[in-house]
């Protein structure tokens, strides 16, 4: 007859509780993650008191469709930030025209820092 020692029983119980705890924590995190409600390819966050919204690229471009299709729309407090993608995949904006960024969100955050609380004014005639 195989007897289970106290040490084996405690080890098995601890292992089972760890797995159950991990599964429960994962389920809880998935149920409370506010990002789960945001569609893929979009960002909606507050950074340094300013609201940044990035919507995924659409086929028709933006600003009346005269820019390259496929660019995301980046907004700071509801005003659109004109963005461009360079040939190397980096990003620039009218606020940080001579500094490149790896992603639209890093570009938007840099624009918020550069604005220093000033309102983003839409580009006229675009």
C-alpha cells in the first residue's frame, strides 16, 4: 500500500492551490481590464492630464483624404494631430517635425510634453 507522506500531501496541495490561484487571478484580471473594451489598434488614455486618442488606420486617409491612406488618426483633447510616417517606419508630427518616434503613441506623448498645456490648433487649409 502506498502511503502519502505529510510532505507529499502538502506539496501537492500547495501546487494545486498555486494553479487555482493563478487561474483565478488571470480570470479576475481579464474581467477587470479596462483595455478589453477598447478595439484593437486604438488607444484612449490620459497622459499628463491630456486625453490622447488614436484610432486605427482606415483606407481613405484623413484630412479630406489627401494624405496617404493607412495613417492612424491621432487626437489630443479632441483636436487632430497631423502625423506622417517616414519611409523607415518612424513617425513625425507637426509638433515634433524634426524628431522621429517609433510608434504613434510615443509621438503623441511627446507632442503632449512639447505643448506644455497649450491647445493643439487644427492645421488651416488642410
